[in-house]
């Protein structure tokens, strides 16, 4: 599980343009929500990333994952993540939300016949105990998950 | 003991004034969302847009108008008068409740005023829920509302495209 979270962090940083994240090296990370299903098709991870060189402020990343699609199979989910209207909110306990930086979608190269598609949304970092939950809108339908301070 | 509590609850309900008997008439508002009970603690959720004057806020002197707003009202179970001196464990309170009004652009609408405990008027005011008042935004920009009660989250979509 930790390896997967680390991989998510690396993939997330790799999708950021250089001006905002010059180092692109994950120094450490803290998972706030670990691969929680939102629906039958989508799961969500929330992680806090700390970069190594450059003393960049940490990032909060919400990563949505699509069910893997095996090449050659008839696709039971014809609509890719990139074709869905997706919006994400990180809720703060004081009734506000965390400022969003940007959203990036990537399709990972096929490995062992499996294509993985993810969408990452980047937020300003706030003390993790201030984050109450994450809300994801997929084609207008809302999904909410609590984030427990720990 | 249970019989006494039941009797007190029934007396409380019997003393509830109807909404039509409130002393100050509410300004007209456009209901954007009414939701079925979210839980045992939230028996109703209503999101209302007030374009003229916000309900519960005094109008500006001389104009009769007041700040427009969007209000989210959460109703909870009412079965005990506050004058009993014993609070119901299921009573909604601003201390344990939070509401986020989500915009489609990924932000949340700011509060216009501090949340309030909603009280029914009468000789013995009875709390029946909580009221969150947000800054006015075009309803078509709203994506939904999220409610937290005792740390548990509930989300409902708002579809007000017209």
C-alpha cells in the first residue's frame, strides 16, 4: 500500500509543470485517505507530498483512479476519466475549502496488459487536521468521504 | 422516567406555533433544494435563495431591503422544550454542525454571518435546527451542499440551472 501511495506521489509530481515544482522529487509523503472507493468505477487517494530540494511548500494531492482496463477486453466502462466532468473540493473544518492549484489527467502506459488512468488535483497545503473531507463531483453526482485527523 | 420524557415531548410539540403564526413574516425566497432526511439528526435540509432580503436578518433602515443571501436550514427532531433544563442528545447545534456550499469552480461560498440555532417563536422558544447564511451567488454556479454533523458528512447536489 505504501509503495502504491509513493507511486501515486511520483506520478502526481511528474504531471506538474516545471515552474511550479522545479525539483520533482518526492522527499516524503503522508497518506490522508488510502484508495477509498467512491463508486464501482472510481477510487480516491488523498496524500500530502513533501519535496526534497528547493524547499517548496508541500502539496495536497487528490488522486482519482479508474478501474483498470485490460487491453483486448471489451471495455465495460466506455467513458474514460478524461471524458467525465470532474471537480474536487477539499473541505476545511472551518467551513471553507482548500484553494485548488490545478488538475491533470494522465493515462499510464500499459503494463502487464493493464492500462491505468488517473486524474490528479493539486491543492495548497494546510494542516492536515484542518481537512475534514473530500468531495468529488463526477458528471454532476457528488461523492463525499471523511478525512480523520490522525 | 420514559413516560415523563414522552409526556414532556408531547407537551412541547403541542405548544409549537405553526409557521404561519410567526410574528415576522419571512421574505419570499426561491427554494433551490429540499432534501429528505439525511439522518436521525437531520430531518430536513432546505437551501433557499433570497434575492431581496435574507430571512432572519433585519432589513436596512428605510429601505425594507437587506442583504441578499443563500441560506441552508437544517431541521432536527424537536421533542423537548429547552426550559426543561435537559438538552436532547439529538438536538442539532452550531457547535457540532458545519455546512459547505460548493461552487462548480471548485471553491466554497463564504459565510455571510455566523451560523445560528433556529428557534421557533413563542412563549418558550424551542430550538428546531440550525441556519447557515452564505453570501449570494448565482444559483447556476452551485454544485451542491455538504453537511457535517458530529464529523459525519452528507452531500447533496443542487441542480438550479435555470
